[in-house]
């Protein structure tokens, strides 16, 4: 596999951290590791940049972390905190003067068509809106010479996707991983894994469930993501088992 870099653009839940109106320990913390935008990542490999999800913080994330070029977007599911920044893709389309490919399951792409159909139209002379080309995936696809492997999972009652690129996998917003998908996660060096809060939740992993899945998947390094403000960075880091760590916005991981 070619050298790969992952930029953790956001590791927060749907409300972000700090949460509006909250004065808890995490929300009032001055530590930047306790300040979380909505969950997203940029993966750079083989001269390509792949964006995972387009949450409502996309513009701020791209400016803060120097993401000024995207070659394709990999969608996990269509909840607002993973999709509603889709209009900000117009800046990337304008810069490239060309369309962007979207990859996701049929469930997600149907949602995009119904809610953001204007973004799937041919470009205007001004490139004043996104110009997106959706591709439904049913297995691995190759974009720009890079293999993208969708990992089917369940997010409560919703079918969602994780994504594997090389030896890195991104698994957010999940409650169950089917056995057939586990085989797609063999030999990982880095796993980004859903970890909503301490108490169980119907459509996400709790802290203990995240630890259990991390042990079962067996990646060399597991980074916890999609955390609510109930999770304070240092408190959770102190109880993480070996090989598991708490993610934070701006974390960069490079693999040779």
C-alpha cells in the first residue's frame, strides 16, 4: 500500500462539544482535546484525498486543517451530522472545475437525491453549486488507483457503511458489525471506532462496547471517535486498554 495520512477533522457526536447551553466539565474545558466538531476525516493516499462524510462543520474543518482539495467523498449514512454540510462541496467543485464522485450505499444516496437533488445537476457557468456524481457501492471500488472497501454495518435500524483504505478503517455510528464484515477488517494497523458515551445507547457503541469491539477486531491501534460531551478526554484515556486511545480533532496519523 502507498503511504497514507489520516486527518481527524472531527470526533464529536451530533451536538458537537461544547454542547449549546451546557456547563459540564468537558464543555467548559479549555483543553482543545475536549473541543470536538462533528465526526469526519480526510484520507490522503496515492495523490488522492478522500473525505469521509460532509457534516455541518465541513467549511470550518477544511479551513482549519488545510483541506483544500478533495477527489471523492465516502459516505457512511445520511444523518444530518454526517451529511448536511454537502453544500460546502461546491468550493471543491469550483476549484477543480469538475464534478466530485460520491460513494455510499443505496439508502444514503437515495436520501441525498431526495434532499439535495440540486447538487446532482450539471454545472452552471458559474459553478455556484456542488456538482456531484453518486455511485452506489456493493463491494470494493477503485478510484484514482486506490481501492476503497465499504464495510456494511448497522446503525440501529439503519444500514450504514464503514470504510477501509489500505490498513486503516473508519467505523462510526454503529451498533452491530455483521460477521461477514469482520473479515474485511483483518490486519488493520489503525481503526477509528464509534464510542458515544458510557451508558448503552440503541444505535451507537458505549465505552465498554467499543473496548470489546476493539479487542475483537484486533487492530494495532484503535482511536475512539464520535463522542458526546459526557466523555472528558483525559478521564477516558486513563481507562483505555493497551492499543486503544481517545481521538481528538486535528489528530494526524501517517502510515508508510
